[in-house]
C-alpha cells in the first residue's frame, strides 16, 4: 500500500510512504500454548455450591508482523514468531439448583491478557510505529456474569388467569465487564500513546425473558418473549481514535 498525506488546503505533505508485508514460510513455526488450571468446589449452606478456578495460559511463537525496515519512504513488515502471550485469570462462582431443574449462577472473574507484540499492522490502515507490548484486544480485567431461571407461581395471579399462566418461567442474563482496550493514533499514522492504552466504557447488559411451555399434538412446545439490553446501555464498540481530530473519542 502507498500512503499520501495532505494538508487542510489539499497540498501534499512530505513524500508518499510505501508499506510492504512479507511472508517467508521457511522461517515460521507453529505457535505453542501451555495451559495450567486449578479448580476447587465445595458445598456451602442453603444448597449453594461455591467454586474457585485459577487459570494460566502462556503462548509462544505467536504470529505477528515486525517492522524490519522503517524509513521516510518505506515500511517493511515481516511475519515472524516473536509474539509471547500471557493470560492469568481467577474466577469465583456460586451456583444453586432447586426443584431439580431450575438453576441460578453468578461469577466474578479477574484476569489479565498481555503480549509483547500487540500492534496490528494492516494494508488498508497502516500504522507507522514500531512493534510494542501491551494488553491484548480482548483483555477485560473485571467481569461479572449471572444467569438463571425460575418458575412463575400460579398462586400469584387470580384464579381465572392461572390457566393462561400455565408452565411459565422467567429467565435472566446479566453480563458486566471492563471495556476492551484500543489505541490512539495521529493523522500521520503513528501511535499517540502506548498500544491499547485506552479503553471503551464499561460494558453492561441485562436480558429478561418469559418462556411458556405447552403440549400440542404429542409434542412439548414453548414460546418466548424477551427484552434484550433492558438497561438500554449504548455499549459502544467503535470510536474515533484520531488524536488530532476535533471529534477525538
């Protein structure tokens, strides 16, 4: 790809910069990953089961592009096995089952996902900066997850409405986590800060559903009505990351 930069009045600034991506299969090896985990589960009072899960995932020889030549007129990126990933996570979960079929679950996970090479060079949107370390794009240090379902009791409704209620369940899903990281760039195509130093706002969603089961012609059917993102959160996943833009962030 060839990048040409223009000023506010349309004049060309500097010289065009050529970007090349090179692949040498004979120099590449398969990536490797090592996973270590430890879990302990115990029954607590009120028929609640608690679980602790510790996980470590180490990756080596990961594929990534490395800047081999950086000059005012040429950027040469070579695919290599230099990436090393490290993921650590500690999960704490509570689970309870009642009436032999209904279950409630809640968990909190604290984690960290980092690598020594996280700059993502692309042909259509080149970044003129050296490869560097930082959090991985899916790094979310804090996450709270809950889900469950329970029956709706007929006794809550007047007698004439009870046949309509029938076998109806209420279902709940909640997911809250740290926003994913992203990088800020300048109009000249270089990073304005450390890689993935900024984050999207906190992500949160709550889904609520009602499910009604009924027999028909020898089969058990069900219909469901649900409200997705009941909190009406924006949960953005796109941002203006141009540091020189008036609409930055």
